C-alpha cells in the first residue's frame, strides 16, 4: 500500500497543541481524513481520527458521553457500576482523557505507523516553510 497524497489543513485558534489536520490518500483510491498533527512534550506527532465513546442512560436509554454524571435527555444522575468506569475514575488525567476516545482508523503494524507518520510530518514540514 502506498500513500499517494497528503493534504495538510493548518489549524488556527485557541488550541495551541493541535497544529493541523491531514487527509491521506492511499493508492489513489482511499482517503482517511481528520488525522491530527499535535505538538506534544516530545515534539510533533500524528494522532489518528477518533470519536468520543458513549454510554446509554439506564433510565431513558439516551446515549451520553462516557463519564457524564447526568443524562442530557432526562436529567437523571447516571450511576455506572461497570469496571470500565471504575478504571476511568482511578486513572491518571492523561490516560483518562485518552480513554474517552476510540480510534476510527489506525495502522496495524508499527512499520506502517512509522511510514504514515513520516509522510504526514514531511508534508507538515513543507507547509511550515
């Protein structure tokens, strides 16, 4: 599989860690959008597109974001006794934030992850000049 195009969309705004979004085309046939370029403590890295995890309200069934204390539909307090929630409540802040999201698409092998990151960051470097 070959990356045939990388398009960078610089991000302007309050979030200084999120530098840009990228759209990557594979074999001129498949596109993955919303790949994030983020400034971390060890430099710039690539984060794959993700979505917020959701849990159903036990009262009305409305799906609220994970860790919501009250239902956005019926207003009742959400009591969650799942092991997942207990783990979330005791995790460190960084792990807690990351566990709220799940990748939509991601590389399977470390080699392909490196290949993808190298291509995206090379395109980001060109935009920065």
